[in-house]
C-alpha cells in the first residue's frame, strides 16, 4: 500500500510543469529557512525538496538524452567503426 501511494504521488509530481515548479522554488526556500514548529513549515520543506527532485531528475534525464544522441550521431557517421578511407592515386 505504501509503495502504491508513493507511486501515485510520483505520477502526480511528474505531471507538473518544471517551469511552474521553478517559479515556486524561492517561496518555499524562504519558508523553509524560517523555521518554526508547525505542519506548515514541514510541508514547505517537503515541497522544496520535491521541486529540487524534479529539477535534478530533469537535469539527469537531459544529460542522458544528449549522450545517447551524441552516441547515435557518432555511430551514424561511422556505422561499423571503420575509418573512412579513400583510395588516392
């Protein structure tokens, strides 16, 4: 049940727009830095780290996609790993 709940939370978070989340980053950072003993503060900390998690996930995802594209481009340039040689007379 816990895993199912976390999976649903993750699906909901993944459906959120990173740009919209980024616009809230400063607000929750400031709220987190103003510690008080309250549920509001605890929620702010969780939201702040969710925003950061999405940002990190997107950064890693984009890096990996770029690496795959570069690898495919290199393979297409030289499909069999053989050098491009021409007979010169």
